[in-house]
């Protein structure tokens, strides 16, 4: 069935390109990205606020609560072969995952489900981002993404025109190779579970670039931290926003909390901490949270995504909304759990404005 779905998806895209609805890639910087959107969704409080939603082509993102899920519509997005990431916004041991996405009325419809540790459904706020790209980029900038449904690669993109691949290992473990990209650990990673039937959460388990390019281990777990075979999305960006773009947006940054036991503030390595304003990002304690400062890039509307890094079942998220002041973005409530207990964990964090 997944092969049929991939064929239909590619046919759909080809027809849209032929009809002139989608720009065909014609060379470097041809169309990276084609379409993107992001939003902060609190379905119990009303529609996504304008301060935390962006969409290209322009439009208004909407959400509908259909317990136990939330449906998010990106009305102007017509390409389905990109990737979706979600991050829970809660100070409790809860997470959010993508159930599925596909054509909406109109545009793109994404179904999101959230769970408490242990597996009980819960409705909590979350951030969501969708991105679809084609074309190529000139180094050092790079973008790659793929959607793996638990059995095979459904959709894939690499800004060097390389063919991404996935090799399954033990239950709940996969090795992703993104060829043609830098052969050192540089850039930012985001991973999200995709499962319509059961609680699932995924993360970066390991990151070991080699001559083959970026090599990333993805690990997934069930509601009680057992390894799980499930679907997931992965995005890699270097000197690009999580939406795939750069200039615009001029205001974006990313970092990894590489030393979560360091009280800080400290600047993470420039290999995986980037800010186009050329001012170091910093990380520090804001107990029980961790706080990340992205100087000079805080411009509304904006988005934040978080992914844990490490081989264990720990998971990370936003404990509350971030803030913007004096053109600085403060992600001051980043939090991680091991089961239901607070823990300090290496974490990838990415910030982007729509501008």
C-alpha cells in the first residue's frame, strides 16, 4: 500500500508542476522551500494566534478540536510530500505526535494527538511546522528531510540532490544517511513520531557524520519507554530555518544544549549553534527548565521546535511559550523528562521568524 501511496503522491506533484501550480526545480536555489507553514496551537483557547503563525503561500492557519485529536489546516499548502514536526508546550510529562496528514478542504490537513506518559490521551498546546522543498543549494547551506512510515521512505528531499536512505536496526532503531551533506557534525536536527494508532515518541539517538554524509540514528519509544516500530519524520538544516528558507527569513537560529548539566550561561559549539546575526546563542539553567537565548533574531510571527538527543527514552519539549524582547528570542522554558521525572538531556532547539 505504501508503494501505491508514493506513486499517487509523485503523480500528483508531477501534474501540479505541469499545470504550472508548482515551480519546477531548475538549478541552484531553484525552489528551497516551495511551501511552508507554522503555528502555535492551543485548541482549548481558540484559533492559532497571529503572533505565532506563518504561512507561504499566505493565508490563515486554523485548528479544530475533535477529541482526542486536533486537526490543523494549512489552507494554501497543496504539496503533501514534505514533513511535519510538532512539539508539546506543557510543563508536564506529556508529548505530541503527528497522527497523519493529507489533503484538506482546502489545502493540507494535519491530525495531531498528544499523550501523557503511560498512554492516556490529553489535549495540550503544541507548536507545528510543515515544510516541502525541491531544487538544490550551494554549500555551506543545506536542507534535507524525509518521512518514513515504519516500513519504507514515503517522501524524501536532499538539497545536494543525493538520495536519502534508511536502514532498520533493532526494534525502534533506524540509521538515516543523508549523502552529499557535510561530513562533520554540523547543523540542526528535528525528529517527530508519526503514528495514528498508538502513543509514540521519537528522537535523535546518535549523530555520526562520515564520508557518506550526515548519518543520524533515530530511536522511537512507546507510552512506557519501550522501543517501538513506528513512523517518523526527520529534518536536517544547516544555516537555514526549519522551514527550509533563508533571507527570508532573515531572523532564525538554532542550537544544541550540548552540556545540559552546565548551569551556564554558555555558548554551544558553533558547529551546531548558528545565528545569522553573528552573535553567540547561549544556554543556561532556569530551573526546573533550561533557557536558550537567540540574540538579534526575535521577530514575530515565530516558531520553536525541540527534539531530544541521546540513546535513552528521555524526551524534551517546551514547558511554556517563549518570548521576544528587544529583538532577542528567549526559549526560557525548555524541559526534559525520563518517564515522569525531570532530567537534563542534550536537546536540539530551532527558532524561526516568518520574516
